[in-house]
C-alpha cells in the first residue's frame, strides 16, 4: 500500500487531483492524506520555517470565511474517501500549516499530488516555474501535477536526456505505478543538433523494457523548446515522466517547453521525481 499526500489550497477543492487518487486506489489500495493549505501567497511559503518564526517572519492569519471554506473542503474530502472506500487521514492543524510542514510530510510519503490549475490561480502568474521548481526541489518524494480535465493514463511518455535525474525519475515511476506497466510506453529522447543515438541506449532500453511491456524508443526530431508541448498535447490519455531541472545542455532542452508549457496548458498529468 502506498502513502499518498494530496494538497489542496484553501479556496479550491481539485476534483481532478482527487479523481486521480481515487483511480489509484481502485488499482491498488492507498493511504490518502489530505492537506489543506491556507489561501495565501504560496510563492513565499517555502521560506517559512520554525527558524524563521524568531526572525520576524509572519504567516498571514486566516479570515473566518477562509476557515469555513477549508472546513467544508475537509468534510467533502472525508465524505468522498468514505464513499469510495479509501483509507484516509486529514491534517486538522491547517491554520498553522505552510509549505515547510508539507515538505516534512513528503519525507514520509511515496507521492505528492498537486492540482495544476488551482495553484496557478493564486500565484497570479502564467508560468509555473517559480512555484513548481520550489515545490519539486523541496519535496522529498515524487510529485504528480494533475489538471482538472484529463484522461486517466493509458500511455506513458518517459522523457530521457541521458542524465542521472531522468533515469531516476523513470525508475521511481516504474516502482510507484507497476499498474501502468502494460500501457503503451514511449521513451522519448531529444538530443542536441543532429545527434540520433540515445545516450547509453542499450542500458536504458534494458531497464525500461523490464518494467514496461510495450516500449518504443523515439527521437524527437523537432526543437523541444518550441514544439514539445504541441507534440505532447496530441497524445491524450498519456502521463509524462521527467526528472528535476538539470544543468546540462541536454536536460535544459526540456526545461522551458516541457515543464512550463505542458503544465500551463493543463492537458496531461506530469510525474516529476528528483533526488
């Protein structure tokens, strides 16, 4: 049984994120922990910590209306979990809960689920990099970003750039979602220039073919910075797997269009794992 955290912001209950967790539970029972973050400026919350309390950092107080909304969402979460037979927990101390506490929770979890749209709305930005980059780097378990409207995965897109991070993400995905092993799976590589061969092609093929029974290796021949989001948007029913932002010239190919554009367009679930 996997332990999964699902984090909601104070003003939104993500049906898409919960639906993904529900379907996970149907495939294999999970323990689902609901965390309800206050409706405040998420972009600054990673900097809050117990050490910062003594340095004058003040976390905004919640209004009564916000508290009532969060309590309604908590009851909805409990009711849906009971309806669908999901073992669940709820953190009741949401008034003092900020993202450093969420980071601590992820240390003891297998997966963190976030909704893409709701966190955008209160960030007030069109690019997810600032929040998601912080979330990914601070989370101590893989992160799954889920749009509100999507098709549950019947296909896997494993992005690979030859880096340690991309291989780690593929392995974590395989370990966490063995139920997806029979999905049509594309190992997608986008190398610089005219480079055709995949780095360590034999090794990565041996690894992936052990976990995914219907595997295809594919070299993306277009500029991924410009066209990856379009390419992926045409593959409904897919889940995209990637590692954390890397520093190499190869991994940077995925940095903008992959993480920013795909998540911004709210079309496909994205699984991100960093170590």
